[in-house]
C-alpha cells in the first residue's frame, strides 16, 4: 500500500461564509434560568449547612455558667437533695400503686 499524499481539507468545504445555525435563537434584554426541584432542594440544604457551620459547637457562655453553679456548694447540695427527693417520690408512688 502506498500513500500518495494528503488531500487538502479545503476541498471538502464549500467556498463562502458558513451558514447560521437554526438551533440557537438569541433573546435580547432578559437573562433567566430555571432550576429543577432537586437543584432548589440542594441549594436550600447548602444554605442550611452554611448557617449551621457558623454556629460554634460549644456554647462557651453556658459552659461557664454550669461551672460556676458546680463550684457553688449550695447548688450542688440542692441538686442532690432535689434528685433524691424525686427518686424517693417515684419509688413511693410506684410502691403505692403496686399494692
């Protein structure tokens, strides 16, 4: 097999300007897009994720407040008494209903 040469590409294209495509129409003045329901849902989730990521994981003010309460012996003793009273109330109430 012998190759005699390469034909010119221009010979395949008819001379003159290329024809305009009828596939695309241009509207002047207004740009718009339409998002699918799935795209809108994803955008909403992304906005929520962005807002949540800005919130600190630890509320420092609340931690400091609880540390101060724990350091106060009156709070600790009151909490222990309140818990003990609640447990006794539940146990007493449940034993009365089982009779």
